[in-house]
């Protein structure tokens, strides 16, 4: 495209501040690729992670130790992590790449491979807990308790994902109180951080503000929270801005907008990391991400997958 701007003009927003810094939690290699139908070679996944780290993403979630029967795409988790650990450029930092562990068996594998950062994935609703975890809403916490305890005893950091925070395709709108109580229980188990997921992308800015305010009323500040938006209804960036205004400073995103949820058919792609970085740069918010390198990486991965990138920024710069 002739004459396309390579960077947005910078105009800080008073409500966000002029010295804001945001941490982007890159989920492309795990959440982004987990629902791909065709098996992606492990070498391609390794290069994807390497490129994302080289582009300055501070946190790159590498894979998941979920049973391959449920997510075949991630059956090579151990091979992937072994290859990354052998990368001289990554060195010891490879052990800090987060991995999702659904239960104690997954944690055992993470410990064996020397991982230092894990995540668990819970639900704010009964139906999704049963569909995603094959557990009741209550039983999921009993399942996670020993996993989190053992991870903390092993010196690991633990993130808690909470899905269906803004709506559930089977149960409809999810009460704020239910979402807050679910998240608080994960924090009380020992999670360091809680990622609030708009799994089916139905949230709106007012809903975001209301949920963050409800957490604040429960004594949970934005320093303990991350936001994970899907762009099903085109609201991901708008919701991000609302969360920024409310003080949130950690956001999940997926390079090229890859991803969805294999257990919720109405869940489409994640917020594209490039689109997020473009907006943040325009606001003067620091991310530490090299946008050009990130765009090149997503364009490369789109080629590997044989389809155009879902990121508007990648397409505009293409």
C-alpha cells in the first residue's frame, strides 16, 4: 500500500497518562495455535516463539500440557520446550516461558522440564466448567488446589485464567458477583495473577468498567489483573481502552489475531497483538515491542498457515 504510515501519530490520553507502561502477555503459540486443524510442525512453533521473544514481547506463553486427545495441536509440548531450552539466544529465559497445566499431571511434566511459570484455566460458569474441564463449577477449585500449591512450593509463578467473565453461550450474561467470587477463589488458592477472559467476545466498555470496579470493591486491584479480550463483535480494542482508563496494565493478545476456543464455537480470534501495539503507541504507552519485527513475524506465520493474517495492522502494512 503506497504511502501507508509505519507508525501512528502519538497523542497521549489524559485518562491513561503520559508515563503509562503496559505488559503484553503473548498467547499466540498456545491459545492462538491450539485450534488449528492442520498439524503445525514443531520446528515452525519453535521459530514462532523465538521470533516473538526477539520482537520484544516480555511474556510469551509457549504451549500447554493438556492431554493430546483434547488438543492434538499441542501434543508436542515437551519437544517444543526441549528445543527452546537448547536455544542459545533464549538461554535460561526459556524456562520462564509460561505453560498451561490443566491438572497435576500437567504440572508434573512442567516440573520435569524445568518450567518456572505455569497457568491454570478455570471457568466462571457451571456449563463451561463441565464442557472444558469435565468438572462441576465447585469441583474445578478442588482440582486446581493441589496443582497451585505444588507449583508454589516448587518456586513457580502461577497465573489463573478465568473464562466466560462477560458472557457464556449456554448460560447468557454472567453476574458480576459470580465472576468476582470465582476470581477471588483462584487468587486465594495462590495464583499470582488473574486473567479475566471475554471468551466469546461479547463484552462492552461499560461492562469492563463495571467488572473492574466490582473487583476493586472486593479488594482486588488492577495490579493483580490482566484482561483477555476476543474480537468476536469487534469490541476488543474498545474494551482494552476502557480497561486502560480503569488502571489495567496487563493485556493478553495473540500475534496476527490467531486463536479461538475449541470448547466454545462462538469464540473467534483473540485481540491481535499488532493492533494492540498500534493503539498503545498512538497513546504514547510503552510496551517494549518492536512493531516492525512483530508484523514480519505474523505475516510469516500467516504464510505458514496458508491464509491472510486477521490483524488489521498486518493487512494494512502488507
